[in-house]
C-alpha cells in the first residue's frame, strides 16, 4: 500500500502543477509584461471518472508488475519508463530528465560549475590542457596550456582507457575541496605535482567578439544562459570603444537556452514597448515580453546570422528584430523550435519539461515547425537538403496563408516554422568529399593541431609575437601536412590523392585556426575559420555595400 501511495503522489503532483500560472524553476531576470489584460483563470477541473479509471489502471499495472512478475524489477525504472511513454505521445520537446541529466543541463544554463578550471581535449588517451581558465584555480597554481594531466589524487588517468566521464568526475567537485594533479610538461623530466583548490568556473556563452572590418563588430553567441546578456554587453562595450558602429550577431548553430536571456538580447536592439515575443497555449493565456527601451545598440546597422541549427531562443531574437525591421537576417531558415517548456521537478531531482504553449513573433508568426505522427521530425534537416531548400532558394514556396507583414516597413516575412532569412546563403555541398568526412569523423585536424602545437608552441610564439602577425603571415607547411597524413593513416582513413588535394585548402585553414585557438584563444580561432564561413563573408559584404 505504501508503494501505491507513493506512486499516486508521483503521478498526481505534476497534474496539479500544470494548472498553476507562471513558470517553475526558470530565472526571472525581468518581470513578465502582459500584452493585454489576462482573462480570469478558470477553476481547476475536477478529475473525471475517466481520469480516475486511467489512474487506477496505471496503479494496478505497476503493482502487478512489482508483486507478480517472474523476476525482480527496478520500480524506479518502471515509473520513469511510464513517464517517458506518456511524454512520447505529446510532442518532440516534452521530455524527462534524470537528476544527473538535470544537473548537467543546468550547468550551461546557469552559467557555472565547480571544478579545476581548464579547457581540454583528449589526445591519445591523455587529457591535454588547451588553456587554463583566466584567473581560475588551475592558472593560479601555475598549470599551463600544453600540460597533460596524468594522475588525479595519485590515480592514473592516462594510458588506462578511462572514460572521459570518469575523468571529469575525478576533476570536478565542490568549491573549496582540493585535488592533487600530476602533470607531464614538455621539456621537464618526470611529473610535476599541483594541489588545486576547486572553485566555481564560469561557463561562457559568448564564444568570440572582435572587429571583423573597420567599423564593423562581430559577436558569436553559442547559447543563451544566465550570463549571456552580461557577457554580450561587456563585449559590445569593448567593440564600440574600438570603433564598431555596425554589428554582426552570429547565432549560427545556437540551439537556444533561457527565454529571459533571449528577451534580454533582443532588448539590446529594440525600442521601448516593442514586443519581443509572446506565448499562448490551450491552458496558458496569451502573455508576452516588451523591450524597455534601455538597450545598448538601438541604433546602428545590425545583421543577424542564422542557419538550420539555430533554434528556440535564437529564433526569438532573430524573429523579433526581423519583425520590427531592426535587422537584416542572413543565412538559411532556422530550425523551428517554438514550444514553451515548463520544468516540473520531482523530489529526487529529476524533472519533466512539459510543453505548455507556443512562441510567436511580434507579427504573429508561430516559430514551431509542424510535428505529429505523420511528420518525421528528426529527419527534417535531411529532408530540407533532399528537397533543395538548403541549396536553392527558388525551391522554397510559401502559400499566402503563411505570409506576414513586418511591423514598420510592412515587408513580407514568412511563417510555417522557423525564421526565413532576408538574404539567403546556400549551403555549399561541393566543398567536401568522402575523404574529408572520414578525416573529420576521426578528429584528424584536431589531433594534428594538438600535437603540432605541443611540440612547437614556443617557436611559434617567438616567430609571431602577436596573433595579427600569425594571422597575416603563418602558412601550414609540409611538416604539418606530413603529420596530418600520418594521423589520418593511424586512424585508418583511406587515402585518396584527388580528394585530399581537393580539400587541402580547407584542412590548412582548419589547422591554422585550431593552432591559433590553442595559443591565442577563441577570438583568434574564429578570425581564421571565418574564411570558410560563406554566411559570415556574405554579411561583411552586405555591411560594406548594403547589398
């Protein structure tokens, strides 16, 4: 009976929480501003006889399995499977997370975790430190880029085929706790030992910012977390001090994040009381968010870059500035994720993310693309490629019912799921081949760059005293390419001379960019790799010519 009571509580509490107004577990960075007077909430419906029957059915099934099944069963897994099964009947984004999965997802959204503070890659079964976090616990004790962590608290983690997840568990821990690291440093015999006191480590969501052309700033936002607005404002202030009067905001590949961070970024560009986004659902009254008119880039040319992997919060920002004629959107149609999830937590730290409403742009476009039993939601991007949408804008046709007008200039924009750009940049599928795909899958460029930089870091820094000198004068030489081919052979990438030569310019640029990142950081990486990004290059041309 106790087991049944627990199951009843587990199943009924979410239904009670669903009906409550507001958002559960979501940081409120600014108040929610209603579009119009909210209708009175209807009294909660009393559970019907049908619902009672359904609940009893669940309880009897669980009790029967637990007490009568031929073998022992894990009751927690039974309940989790039942919850997952219910959610699978709803939509693609209602989901269940275990307590561990919930903790991991919160690290990026909440902007920090607790650990030793290094950026790293695994190279040949060894943790290679790409860069210690500036002013972080590892940098404070003298750990350097290029070091390899061999032992953690006298336990070997290198050369023992330990999983990355197991290594991370040993390195992370509560703030204030200590961990002893054994470091292998090039040019030093034996191991060097460091005692590192763990601390809170920031998770940055702005990957890069720099002056891409005189007067034009570039900011790359990789996701929308709790610190995104502060990071953006800091980078924007720095760019304006360097003379930026126009801005390229790169949201390509940005899968979204916190709603209020998206509202905060859109607020940087919009005027007072201009709508950013509104939400509406069957049991969630229409409500929305307005700009407060205190944004830091309300004037000046603005371009926003999106692609087929820009989703959710990225679509809120790009949809808002497009609808208000504030920015030109360049790229390809975004993903089309416009469902609002409310987190509903359980006592053990697990939670449901339950869809309760849909996002709409200021002009009334629903961001969410179609889904349902007759739609292969997971293969949508592949279908776009097969239908020609990613490569040929003429293959895209919209019925009149999906045409909307922008708020000021009354330009035609399109609904139907995702944000359609103003300037289309086709995906170039001719630049890669099978050899390139195989080498990329085996991380040949990364492993080549890591080993080359480890051996030559000091000589590169002596030869090029600044990144600008490196960017303008460094070329990937024959010695690096020999190392690349050796790595490819080791990884059993079948060599094809014609295909290798065809992709050689891409490999060289990727290696140069990765070396730049290992020595000078992410800003340097993007300044090199953007040579391959046709959407970024198209945005620069648009900024300079208006076409």
